[in-house]
C-alpha cells in the first residue's frame, strides 16, 4: 500500500495528508499494512501510535512528507 501511495503524484499525496479525517484513515491503512507485512517492532509501534495519535502526528507527518517525500519512520 505504501508503494501505491508513493506512486501517486505529490499533489494528491499532500491533499490526502492535509484533510484531517482522510489523513488519519490514510495513515492507519498505510501504517498497519506496513506493520503486518514487515512484522517489525518499530512499524507496529508506529501503527499503534498513529492509530491513537490522530491529527497532531498526521500534521507532523504531512510536514515531513512535503520535505522528504517519505512518511515518518517508514522505509
């Protein structure tokens, strides 16, 4: 799912991350997909944190994505 997200144009990715509820759903889908596929403890912790962290972490992730074209702690 993360590769599909990165396959979108940067404008679409930023729009998905700038709308509050859409941002939260996008983050949950990408992070849980990543956590379940890699079974890495960092990915699982980040998925849990972003599930309950919501808008503030989503905004931080948006700023990070604008400058780096990656999501926070997803490689």
